[in-house]
């Protein structure tokens, strides 16, 4: 079936297809993933902590602070937009300053600019590097093989994916065997096989071992450096950083957990985060609440098939209690585009009477002025349906099946 | 027969004395599962409604012949609990716990593999073989005994489809929730292989979702190794992919990980893929009629 059938994001799908698999990958997490993507400077600070060489740099979130940072690191320096999206340079988010006037004008231009939907709130000001060579390296958890994979190429830059296809020998890929240590010898062999310049080879090998340390110590499931440079005085330095931290391991990284709280982009998403809900805004007009990520995604699909546009993804999770339902309804209704809401609940661990209590409580505590279509099935559904019937809420529509509920909510939302 | 759990299952539950562990452990027992022991360090000698509690899994095996372990302990202790169960000598570990750090699971995955122990999960609803044994949190009353094997990444979606299969008068040999974490003990392929070997299973329903390439690899496996008919459902056609971080993910996979790509991969190998849980259940029921 054509992707255009699914109106909520067909544009996105087309864009991804049109860009030679960039983004179309195992590396793309589905929208419910809560893993933490670090900004470049946050990754570089972790690099520095573990002895991975990075250029001298300073953080700034105002123009005066950026100028001061530039004065400290010295000229020429580079002012780099800190956003969680690639190709910042092409969008004008990376600029070289040769004096404080240039630093000021670049900081003014970059702070507050939009890069593909992301507003720049922070910059990293870094001493400019003289570049002799640009390499590519990454360490990623290969889910299929259940092993860490180290990749290294002497051809760094934007076209590394294309090169991986057209000239696979240019990209060395080596799995780290789970029972074995990642030794300096193994790293040196990767460096030699990638035909890294001889005088930089040992430095690169040393860096690979340290990156592996960073991955394990910081619970990073992806670390990518592109480019990894050799400076004109033949030092190997990480000029960029992309890093993803495993959400489940954040409890053992207090500093990183704090970063998570600042990473939301959207007011509804921020609100959901504060309430501990998994919420993603999708831009349509039908609010969706399901229990379990799979059922919730399936609900989006069925609503789209019925001709509707989902406003959001909200997974109430397993065993949601009344409080969580009130919080969820607050988040969903704070999106002004929402003109109807679908509750699709199949209770396993979740009890439908708790869901019903949550809906009733929400109707008392918040101003619910949009129609609600509710489908409750599974554990304690009879009790839940009875509670809802007794409450006699205005504009509440009960449906028996998932498909029926999807059709009904689409009808109401468009009517 | 059925797979993973059956009449022979003697279950030891790590974390039985916790709130969730007690609730689901007792539910499993009242379904008919032979729950022989619980394990909570420091609480050996106690019991939970007649189920004896030990300090160690090894004691539960020595005293009560436990052969299968269910893990219900909090995430930060779960990897150690799985490791303990493997070392103690059970043949199967079913890990329900959600939120285990991925590198902890990586070590546990290889440990289980090297020891020849079947690991299901983590972050999964468990395994139900209707009429025989239920290990985990799957609400058993939505499923009847029958000939359809179900393997799924998602809990609630499985209940949705299972319930529709039941209403259509069909039933299940086993329902296996493999979990949706980056590292799971058993993948679609491992479970498909078990269903292929299982005498009671005549048809397999596979429930996947966006992300990773487990469904695509399952499609290849089905083409080569599975003679029984397979019907699939994939969730997430409308879900926009997350932001791509860098190039590494794209380089290591030949697949886009989208629902559409998974559907295409499966259909190219003769697997029928429904557009909704309801349609997938209908396809499964039709296919069963064709077999009969």
C-alpha cells in the first residue's frame, strides 16, 4: 500500500526515501524511544573526561557569553549551533570568527536561528583547527549481532554512507567479541587496515580504545566522530561528536539525567515529560491514548486508515492508574488542535475500571470540552464500562471494537 | 507439546515477594502453572500463600526441582538475577522486568547463549501455553487452547489479536512475548524455529513493530526454514521515525526499519500481512480454515 495512505507523516517518509537511506536505518528509533541524544558539546565533555582529545571550547547561550568564550579560546575560533540534527554547517549554523566583531555577529545570527525545525538556544565556541586529514569513526551497538561494532575510515565527511555502499573496502567494520577485551593490538590492526596515515595510526588506535571505554562507562549505544581529524601538527582530535545514551541506564549517570530534562522541544512534550508520560506530538487533530507502545502505534495506524489525523502518540503504559489518566488528558487537551480524543485500552496488567475512574476524575478536575470516544476491553472492562455509564458524562461515546472506535472518532472529529 | 512452557514447567520466581511478583505469581499458579518456589535474598524460609521462598535459585532447584525461572525483580538488580538463574541451572529464563540497561543485557545474552539456556525477554509479557502453563503477565482468559502459535514484540497488541482469534473460535498452542528492547534473549527467528518444530502448532502469527530489523531477518528465515503458514501484523505505519543520529545506524543495516519496509520484506516471502490487528486475525482464521 502506498505510504501516502498514511496522512500523518507521509511527507516524512517520502523525504527519508529520497535521501538515499539517510535516516532510514536501524539507527532510527521509533518515536516512543526515550534514549538520550547528547548535543555535540555534551559528548565532547564526556570525551574530555575519558581522555579523548577534543579542541579547547566553551559553552554559551547568549551573545555576550559567546563573545567572551571566543576571547578566551582565541582566534580564529568556530561558533557552532548546538541542535540535535545533522548538516548544521550547510544551514549556516557553523561559522568561523577571526575577531570579536565577527564572533558577535556570528553569535547573533546563530543563536535563535531555526535549523530544520530546531531552534538554536546554545552554541559551542571552539578554537579553530588546521586540518590535514578527515577520518570517520564510530562505535555502535549492533542489535542484530548483539555485539559492539567499531567502524573506521580514512574518508571522513558527509558522504560516508555512500562510500560504505560504493567502496566497502574504504570502511573497516569490526565487531568486538563479547568474551574478549578490546585490546590496543586489536585497535591498531583496525587502524592499519583502514590505511590511516602512519604517523597518526597509533593515536587513532589509542582513541578507539578510549571510545570503547566511553561507550561502556557512559552507557552510550552510539558514538560517532565525523570528522575525526589530523591537525597540521599531526595530532588526532575529535572535531565532532554524536552520542546516544541508553535511557534505562540513566539512573547510574546523574549528570546525564539532568540533561534529559532540558532536551524537550515542544511545550506538550515538556509537560508530558514532567508527568512521566511517553508522549509525541504528531500535528493532527485526534488525540490518542492507548496502553502499551504496540497497541498505541496500532491505534495511530487504524485512525489514519479511517481517514483521520492523529494529534499525538501517548502510551499510558502498563498498569496505569487514575492519576496517570488525568495527567494524560491534561497533556492531550493542552494541544489546541485536538477536537476529539480516542481512548483505546486493552487491559492486561492495566485494569479498565482504573481507566474509567481516571476519565471520570479528569472530567471533574479539568475542563474537558472535546468529545471522547472510549473503547475498553480486557481486564475489568465490564466494571469500567459500568462506571462510565453511571457517570453519564456529556459527549462520551463508548465503542466495542478498536476499528469501530477509530471510525467513530474520525467521524466526530471531521463533523 | 506447546513451546517454552508446558505441563513440565516447574517455576521459580525471582522477586516473588514484591508486590507485582506476588500478584502475578499467584495468578500464574491459579491458572495451573506449577509455581514451586520464590527467591528473595534475605527472605529464605518465608512463604507466599504456601509457595516457599528461598535465598538462592540454586536452593529452589535442589529442594523443589525448579527448571524455569521468571524474573520479576527491579531493573537494576535484574541482570544479576538472570545470571544467578543461569548459573544455578534452569533451562529457561523468562524476564518480565522493564528497563534493564542494554549493556547489562548484552552480557546476560551471551551468558545465556554459552550456557545453552533459553532466555525470553526482558521487558516482555511472558509466555502462555493455554491449558498448560502461564508464566508472566499475559491475561490467560483471552486465549483458548488451539493450533495457532503467536510470537510478538508487544504485549497489549498480542492480547488484542489473541482475543479476536478466540472470538473467531480458534485458539493457541503458545503465545510468546519476546519484548521490544534493543537486546532480547530470543528473537522472532528463535521462536519461529520452535513453532516450526512443535506438533501442536499449525499456523504462526507474528506481531512486529517499527524499528530494528528483526522482522526483515525473520522474513528471510521463514522463506528458508518455515514450512507452516505465517500471518503477520506490523504496527507503526503512521509513526514518524525518530531523528537520525549520524550515519552509523544506516551503514550497518540494509533495512529502513519502517513498518512499510517490514511489510514488503514479509510479503515478498509469502507472509500475509494484515492492515490492522482485526484484519490479521481474520487472515489467520482464514488460513486455519484452509488447513482444515
